[in-house]
C-alpha cells in the first residue's frame, strides 16, 4: 500500500473472522483502541458470535463469506485455522478490504505470494500477527542488541517446550501445515529473524521422516547467518504436562541477554524477571513496559489499525510473513532430505505445494 501522510479521524470498521482462543485476544485488541470498531463477527459457533456481538454491537455471521457481504466492513481480521487463511484473505483483499492474518500467513511461500500480490493489486494493507515482536521485553532486548549492549551477537537460542500437543485441527497437518514447527514454532522463527536478521541457510532434524506429511512433535533447527553467527531453535511437545518454556538467550562477545519467556509467564510457568542483561561481569534486571502475551496480541492488532488509518506500512507486512514461511519450509525440506537448505531456494518458490512434500 502506498505511504500517506493523512490520518483518518473516524474509526476503522472491522470484521473479525474466527472467535476461538486467539480470536478472543484479537477482539480485545480492537476493544482496546478508539481507532477501531468491530462491526461484524463470524464463527461457526453461534454461541461465540452471539457473545461477541453482545459486547460490540456487531452483526453476527455464521461464515466469513456472509461477513464479506456486509458493505460496512472495510478491514478483515482472519483468525482461522492455517489452511483457511488463503481463501478468506484473498476474498477479503479482492473485495477491497484491508486484512490482518493470524500467524502463519500461509501454508507455503506460494500461498503467501498470492496474498501479497492480491494486496498489491487492491492497494490494501496486508499485515501478519507476529505478536511477539510487540512484546515489550522483546522490543527492549532487540534495542539492546542493536545498541551494541552485547557486542557482536553470535548465538541466539530459542526454546519451545510444551507439555503435550494442542488438540483439534492442530493435530491435522493438512490443516496446520505441519506439526509443532508450523504451529507454536512460528513464533520462534520470526523472533530469530527479529533478533539476528534473515538467515542464509537452514538445517533441521525432526522426529518424523516426512514432517510435511506427518505431525512432528519435536525438532532442532539451526539458522546460519553467513557471518559466523547462528540461531538455534529447539522445540518439543514432550515436556511434562502443564509446562510451557519459551525462553530466549542471546549471546554476544561482550554480553548476554536472558528472556524468561512471553507465553511462559502468561501460562504461569515462570515468575522470573522478563529481561536480564549480563554485562561488565554481573547480571542486571532490565525494566520494560508492563505487558503480557495477550497484550502483545493486542499491540499487533492496534498496529494494523494504525497502519491502515495512517496510511503506512504495518510493522509486520505480508512480505515479512512470507520470509518466515520460507524459513519453516526450508527446515522441513532439510529434515526430509538431510541436507542444508539455502533460504534463497525457498524464497524462489512460486508454486503452492504441500509443506515438506
């Protein structure tokens, strides 16, 4: 979307598609700003749409196609299972609506390309909810890295340890795009990119032979950055029940950063300081603005609203979502073939294929 200096005074009229757990936090995001008004909601659950309509005064719809028939809707929030992102997003963009898509943008780079091109043709904002880039301790940590507080960053370790698999559609790789790496693992990939930049190559191992066709429950991913620095993602669904570990550690040649975990704190798994810096021989707690995981989702929603109303690029645009999907596809390809995969190989993909096929 072309940049503009104009700021609109009236609120953005939003249609929210999908009222599951994450959709509820998106709804809170729209309710947290006077720059947006939810005018329509859609979900297969009549109970959920009735409750949301009661809170917002929005029109309740049973399907996203009914929501798009409402001429009052000028922006659409897609919080659906991954395999439904493409159809709903394309339809919304092609009907002239701005769109915010819950992560990941699509199942493949090819799907992402179709959505990005549709947004370009329609001259509409296409944003992706990579909510943890808005989490205040993460923002502060990235600022520390960029200010040189740890010297040259050499290694980022990103954990993901969850006590058991999520139920429902997430168990079906045809709907989720894969297993753990394509679901909660998406947060690890985009945070690695946020901290270290785009990798040049990916090497991965998972616990299944064909992770694009089966639902992997654990994996290790090494992201190479071409300058001798690395990011390592270790992910598993094998932790004890009730645990959630998403700690991030950043090691530089002059200091260390320790992030206790965005969702770990939200789930009550840790009460450690959210952000610590080791420099000059000692650890120190670094204060960040108060925020929890839900607050980061709401911040992503508000950024989308502001981007539309202010005529600017969103903090996480469709192109950013495309790179992250390419990183995950590269990990699946590496796990499938046993070889190191250059990111450019995945970014050059222009056709829609099954993840890891």
